[in-house]
C-alpha cells in the first residue's frame, strides 16, 4: 500500500497482466488490479490523502527495493521467536518492520504456509518511533488470520465426517492432503473473498495512527 496526493502515476492499468501463482496473487473483488481509498486530511486542507493497494508498484525502482526487502524477510532475516517483529533495511531500499507468521495447510511443505507482514518506510527514525503501534497492528491482524484459517479447516473436517455414512474411521490429514493439492491464496485459506480489502482497511488505520 502507498499513500500519496497524486495517484495517477501509481495505479496499474486495468489491462495489466499479473503473472503470479495463486499463493502470491493479490485477489480483489471484481478482478480489480487496484484498490483506492480517498480520505480528507486531518488538517482539513484542500488536498486529500489517497491510499492505494496494488499487486506491485508502478515504479521499477520501488519494485526492486520491495523485492529485496521481501526476500530478506522470508529467507535471510530470521528470528527464532515468531511472536516478535524484526527490523532491518538500508538507505537505498528503505527500512522495514516485519513479522513472520504461519498458517496451517497440509498440502504445503511442512503442513504450513509462511507469510510476512511488513511495514516499510524511507525514514528509519520515524519507523522505529512507531514500533509499538506497528507491532500491535501486526499481531492483531495475524491473530485474526490464523483464527479464521483454523475455523475453515475445522469446518471442512466436520462436513466430511458428517458425510461419511459408512461409519469408518476418518483420516483428517489424508483428507486434507487429497483435497488441498494446489497453491492457494489467503482468500481460499480463510474462505474470505474480502480478505485483501480488509488488509487495505487495516493498513489505512495503521498509517493514520502513525502519521503525524
């Protein structure tokens, strides 16, 4: 997500082809490629803040920087305690508070999928000054996602057990491995086609809380 006053150079075209697997794809209602929210400034000035969520930035430089930060989050910058965020970055690519989390998916390696929620800024000082606020938001969002995935898994198991009329013992893990054999988006894992819209709204509230 980005926030700015002039959005024209930051939106992807509706005809943009997003080549990514289901696991990585931003899935918005009505097959939209951008999600835009315009809000009045707190100081009641003539301009408005524009918040944009999109699959990737239109700026190639920003895209390259984000890619490096994401790769570090999921492979290089690690922590043994997933309950705590980590901080890293540099003056070239920006600075990042990242929190790794996992959700259950028995069709994936290790029966789980790993994600990273990241808040990125150009200013190291401003980001660190808002550490507590950012960490709280990340923890709450992750808890909600994990809880929803658990509900979806339990519902799937219960439905299958209810349909098992022969009374045989039901192997939950075998069923899930057989039924979940393809890459999945968080939309499917949470059974919520509005999940990325909720991410957008969560991000707006976070940015409003940390923006002076």
